[in-house]
C-alpha cells in the first residue's frame, strides 16, 4: 500500500513539474483555443481580463474574445476589426485585471473610471 501511495505521489509531482515548465496555464471554457500570442506570463495566473488602456480594449481570457469601446458602444468580437491591425498588442501597455471574474467588464470599466474621476481620488 505504501508503494502505491508513493508511486501516485511521484506521478502527481511529475505531472505538476511538466505543466509548470510548459509556460502559461490558462483555464478556459473554450478548449483548444490557445491564449493570444501577446499573453505569455510564464506562470499560472488567475486573471480573466487584460486591459489595453491606450485603446480601451479588454481581452477576456475565459471566453477568448475582445471587448472594445467605440462611438459610445461596447463591442464583443473574437477577432479585432482590421482597423486595429496596426496595433502590436505584444508591445502595448496592458493591465491584468486581478480579482474580477464577473461577465460584465463594462460595469467594471465604468466603476474604475468613476473612482478615478471622483473628487477624493483627484490630485490637484
């Protein structure tokens, strides 16, 4: 019995070490779709959204789609429209949104924007 438990422990350790050395591990409901080429943190991350503040674009790592704001409306797409082709997201400034896993990133965006513009957080 001890031999079997030890073998199972060794097997679990080997699997963990192998997965850890493979690069990012992102959990998704859409199997078979890797994260975009610009997202390689080289560690396990518990992040759902990545925000590109210069373009007001969010990327949902869970659903594998982009959410962007344009002309007063939010759009959700699997691939950004061609007008964004000149943007290199690998080199663009981005923010990983930690501890927010709700489906409504628009609400999060508005709350953060309101906090930044509130009189308490404004700097003179």
